[in-house]
């Protein structure tokens, strides 16, 4: 029996263990034990204490209490009271990467610190961070969670010889879709729905075609979709013999205007789908039974940017954009969308650009021609004006600008935070920005050598890349400090701790007369309802953005295990509508995704957030500076995939997809990098197979 199958059997045999208690009696410490916390999320506003910019001269929250700059936020007041510890925030207000780098040379001055999973594990191997696994028997809640979720244990193991764990994992929700395509669905309906031909008083000519067909140009393919009522699955056909390929037809037509393009797309939908969508052609893109693909999206984008007078009454609409076109952390979402459009794994991986292939081996998207071909196709779209000019130039334009000013059509992002912008649209006029189904693409999952046309999302919630570790030099020989830090982690994984770390203290939750929580059914579990005052305050102080409200004001959602139940209650009704359609498709199996297990088909296995590499291997990996620096995903950094989308291969001094992949593999030491990662993956599988 190979390692994958042994682990799959292990996962089947492991049963969920109920979480118990709040802290182990073994982890005793003196009341008031001080923990110096170099912990937060990614800036000064998201620490344990109030930042001057947030607190001002004093801020009164929904719990009726007034907080000043430097005061602990409500969540951490509650944790402090619950556990009997005292927190001192020494957080520098950095991202996890920079925060860890700040403390690395002064670990004796901090007890708990933020860091990336990779950096904390590397530091653990170097003897700088406490091995939490040594204390699991005294951490009943955390241990129970790992036993109930072995893939999580697999994702955080830092050493396969010892089973070491060097950080407490962070979950921003788990086992659910993360990012989604978002569209101005009212514009799609305006262009595509109705009897007869589309007409307009004014339109623009399409740019000269650059993008070429990705989907077939002849024959047919079958796609499973959810029925319009959301209750069942049915199979529909894309018949290219009858309808042709819409991109090929537009390209062959020569110079055409926006009205002609819309009518070509309408006719294509009628013919290729045999009248399935009727006069509600927009449902190809925005319906419960949507089945759109990359070529159809390109055709739609051409129609959108060529008909601004009809859609927004101006001379310009931007097609695809990112949340912040000047911020690399958000620009990389365009790269992630490319993976979904063109069937490329690894572009939204839980670790670097890695994925497990159908061959059971680890693969790196940065070394694969298909990834660069996808970026090249996106650049073709950019050359046609289908991607925002601000993205191409790296100008400081945000999704809020595009949507509030009716200037943008679509981007790929988080549903809750972005559909809040519907509050800035004219709902009475039917304006609506909504999540839509993920696209159909050809995915090579190993079941057919020619690939499978299906919907798949790699954007699946698992262990995030950031966590909190315990500084070995900080706690030193002080058993009180060590036990207090371990107790904090264990408490966070108890039922009570999970609620607190997601919702904040009880004062922000709606309660019944007997003091128990008001609850609602969320993902099969009864979860608390937020208090009316909390809901009102969230909109007043954070414009409905749950994440900002929780981090800036409550101090929750900074690490550990976050339930999505609070966030769901704050999602705009339009956001709930789109997410509901996607949820139905996932539930009925028409959207596939990585599994938080070692899957029977290894291609579907979610890559662990870290892989256990040795100190020597970490040193080697750190020396691959070009590989590390050319594909970063943080603000003010560089990403070669994004640069290719914006400027083409010449931006990277390369001439083709093949040359780009070969450069990464050879000149940037990609082969050596992947050899180390593959060895760590195999060691991890062997370790778990012997448990």
C-alpha cells in the first residue's frame, strides 16, 4: 500500500473528538503572568491594543465602554480576564513577514510573535521557537482539533522526525470557497437579455483582436450545471459545430462595433446552447445554471467595453480590474483569475505555487509552460483594452472607485468585503455587483489525458500562511510564561475560544433572557447572532466590512480559528445571493475543489501550508533569491506573473512561455527548489503513514 493510500485509510479511521474544557490543569501559571505579545495581523490598526488612528481621543463601542489609544481591545480584555494572564503589546504593526524579521535578532524581548508558517517553522528548526507538539497532551482542545482534522496536522508539521509544530495555525474559515468572480450582473442582463436584436444609439468599435480561442472551435463538450431552481444537476452541451467559437467568429469578422458584437454573442448563445437559455442569455454568466468559459468571457468583455454609452452613459468602461491596481497584494488576484480561466493549478496554492499532481509528485506552477501561456492570454486581453489601464500602469485606482463611479465591470476577490459596495450602487435602478459561478476550463486532473472540461476552484479555505509562535528565548526557563502562552493557544481552540476569537466578547452578541445566545443555523451548526448594536456599529465604523471592524475595534480575527458565521451575517443581501448560488453548485458537485485530506486522486489533495524542511534545506531555499523575489504576493513587492499580464514577456526579458518556464527551472534554481519540496512531501507522507 503506497503512502497516499495509507494516509487516506488513516483519515477514514480517525473520528472527530469533541472539544472539551478551556485549559488544561497541567498548564498552571501564576495569576497575572505577563506575556509580551509581538502579535497582530498586518498593520498598526490590527494589533491587540487600540491604535491612535482608531481610538482618537477615546472611542465608545457597542459594549458601552470607552477605550483609549494603547488600551487592550475588548477581545483581549476578555481573554485576559478568562485566563488570568496579563498582555503587553509590543507589536510593531507589520505584516507577519516583517514582524517576525523585526524580532528575529531580539527574541528574548518577546514571548509570542507573529510570523509566516514558513518563517516560524524555520526558526523552530533553528531552536528559536517552542515546539508546541511537546505539550499537546496538556492542550486538550488543540489536540482534539488536530485529531479530528489530520490534514491540519499534516499542514503544520515542521519536522517529520520529531512531529514538531512551531506555530498555532490560523483559519479564516475552513473547508469553504474563498475568492469568487464578481460582475456587474445588471450590465450583463442589459446587453444579453430580451427578444429581437440589441440596439444602441451610440457605441464604440472593438479593438483589433489579439486574444485567440482557448476553447474548442469545433465539435461539442458536455457540462454539468445546477438546475435554475438550485435543487439538482443537469447536463448541457456547448455545440461548436452549430454555434462556432465566439472569439474565432468575432476575430474573423474584421472591424466591428459594440452593437454588432453584442448581437453576435446573443446569436452564439442561442445556437451553441440550442436555445437552452432562451431570452435570459445572461444566465450563461450570472445564473444558477451558468456555464461560461474564458472565450465567452472575452466576448462579453469586448461587448462591455464597446458599449459604455449604454451601460454607464460615459465614453469608457474598464473590463477586468483588481481591488487596488497599484498594490501587488491585490494585483496578484488577476494572476489567480488567470488560473481559473485557463485551467492552471498552483496559482492559488496554500504554499508558494505548489500543487500535488495526478502522478503523486509535487509540482511548481512557476516552472510550467501552461502558467505562462495563461499569463500571455491575459496580456492579449490587456492589449485589447479588456483589462483596466490602471492595472497595466500600476496606478492607484481601487474597486470602490470602479464601482461607485460605474466605471468597472468585473474582478476576482472576497465576496463579503466587495459586495458591500452594493450600498454605493443604485439598487432601485437594478444596479447589482454579485458573485458569479467559477468558469468552465480544461483541467488535467489525470482522469483523461486530454483533460476534463469542468469547473474547479483552487481558492479553498485551509490553514493560512500566517500564525503565532512562542519565542523560546522570550519565555526562557519561566514555566509560568510558557504555560500561559500554551494555554492561550489551547483556549482559542475551545468552543468558547472560537466564538470569542470570531465574534469578540459576549457584550457584542445577542442573548436571550436567560443569558444564552440567540443562534441561527450556519453550515449545519447553530452559531450566535450578533447584537443589534454591533451590527449598527459595524456599518457606522467600518461601512459593513466585518474583517476591518473585527480587527480594528474588537481585536478578534487576528489569528487562531475564525468562524465565518459573523461575517455571513454582515454580508450584503446581493452578496448572499451570489454566494448562495455558488454554495449550491459546490454542494451538488458541479464545482470541484481541493480536499482537506489526502485524496484518492492526489490531484485533489490540498497542499499543506508548510512542508517540513531541515535547517540546511531552509538555508538553501533562502539562497534562491531570484525565485523568492520575482514571485512575491505582498504589497510593494514584485510578481513576474502580474508583470507579464500587464506588459508581456518583454517586461521580464523573456520571449515565450517556454523560455520563462525554463528560466525559472534552471537559472532561478527552480529544479533544486522543487527537489527539496518533493523530498519534504514524501517524508511527510511517510511520517503520517506510520502513525
